């Protein structure tokens, strides 16, 4: 699943390719149309394919930004602002192409679900292999309340204080630390890969109860999460599973991960262990992490 650094990689490549362009028409795949007719919500979250297309026609993309793991397309039509919120789910990817045949890799080409035909003749294409992604057209963040409860951006100066105060609340104090740091209300955009890595780098056992970790260690954990995320953004993200930026490229952070996916600890050589926390597999070193 793309985490914050991967979404940042998409936004950095998407913003210059999409900003300033006006949408002429939208084409939605038969798979989505069928799913919507069965009252399922595949990808398009709050509108029918017809409504979605009707609303977006004539809108101009004024900017593309990231908030946590969401991509925000800032749009404007007749002087009114709108917001298209895109979540990549497990395997969503955007491509800027002249025709769909140019979409990199067959696995994405076979799962094109939304095509934005632009007035300049080019296309913005959303492909999603497993269809867990989301596209939601709203006017502002307040129209979709979960967007308002997200923790501050991890590089925001309020983020550390927010994290430490959430750790003290009864709700999180009793939870394993790994589950706490992967909760988007506590820290924005830290998923399984970077949580695993930051815990290893600070020597904290992923299953340790949040409330039983000293404030000093929690602070150093937070700073390590910031460092790991910054390092991963620099590396263009990790090419794990189906992450691609709009040029079909993936990053190389996976080569720098010291614990995620490792069979042996790079510190002491011990065999790593696995445990399930909050439904996700956590890898850790039984000797170096307490
Ligand atoms: Zn070790």
C-alpha cells in the first residue's frame, strides 16, 4: 500500500503535469459502472458515473497537493472551488498520456478505470489493479469529516506535540505502539513499512504498550519516523507492490530498509520474528527491540 512518501512522489510528478489543464470529458470503465449498478462503491465514492462526469466537465485543475496519504486535486469552475480527493488504495496509479496505449505496464493498462480527457487533447488516466482506491468529489474538506480528523502533517511543527498528547490518552495508551503510530489520527501517513523501520531504528518492540514507553523514547520515535519518511521521499518512495509515479517510475527506498522484509537483523544477525498487530504483519528483532 502506498504510504506518505509514495503519495508525495505521485503528487510531485502529477502537479506539473496536471495544473492549469481543463477537463473536457470523463470516461468511466464498465467495471465501475457495473459495480455502481449493483450498489457497490468501487472507486467513485459519492456520485454515480454520470454525476461524476457531469460535475467535472469544464473544471480546471488549479493545483495538486498531498494531505497525508490523499491526493488533492484543487479544481475550479465558474469561479467556484471544488476538491477531488484521490486515495490510491492498494494499487492505484495516475498517468499523464496522449492515449491509453502509452500507460506504462500491461498490468495498469488492463485496469484503467477513469479517463480524464483534457481540452488540450491529452489524458489523465487513473488505473487501479485491485480497485481499493477512491475518488471523491467534494467542495471542501469539511464535506467529508474523516479528512478533518487526520493528524497534522508529520513535518508540521505541531505534529510532535499532537503525537505525544494522543499517546497519553486512554484510547492509545493501552494499544501496541505499532498500532498507535499507524493510526492516521495520531500521525499522518505512517504505514506498515515506515512504522516497522522507525521502531527498529529506535529499538522499540512493536508490541510494547504505548502507555508503557517513556516520553523520551516516544519523542525519539517520532523524530525517527520523520527521518525515515524524509529519507523515503528523497529516495522517491519504496518500489514495493504496485506503486508507480505518473512516469511509471518507482523509488529505491526498499534498498535502504533495514528491518522491513528482512530475515535477519542487520544489527545483531539474529533471526527476525513476525507478529500480527492491528491486522498487519510486523517484523522485528527479538534481541534489539524491547
Ligand atoms: Zn538485532
